[in-house]
C-alpha cells in the first residue's frame, strides 16, 4: 500500500511492518495528485500538479507477490458477489490494451535503478 501526505511524501507500507517500508520525499514541488501501482506490482506511478509523472521501481518480490487473476476473482466473488465479479471480468477484458501499454511503459522504466 502507498499513501501520500500533504507535503508530497509518499510512504510505502508492508502489512507486517509497524513503520513504512519506504519513504519517497522531495521529488515534487507542486503536490502529488494521484498514485497508482503498475500491473506488475513493482512500479508505483505518481502524478503532480505541475503535470509531472514519476515512476518508482521496486525490486521484484521485495513488496511481496501479486495475487494471481484466479485469487483476485475468488476474493471479489466472496466479498462482493457474482454481479460485481461479472463486472470485474467485463472491465478486465476491455482494459487488455491498457495493460499492454502499461507493461510496455513498465519495461521501459526497468532500466532505472530499483528501490532496494
């Protein structure tokens, strides 16, 4: 999980830790507007008021392993029911091109040094 504070500091948390696993500071002067994880779970994207998009790459596995598609669907069905699951499946199929685009972007940013 990642959260951003009013001073634009991003903290990345792991469930078993009492303190943030990583703090990312002083990268945005205009304030962070959004955070989003890449599809592989190793890249955290942020956007800021000045139009800047930043990508923070974490070493694979250091934050844990992402859920498989089967595990995601199982959790969605158990917690929210079949209708929400069907909506999820429908939306997942319509975003396959977006996933492809994001995976390409992720591959392009992997040349940067990962956070260890």
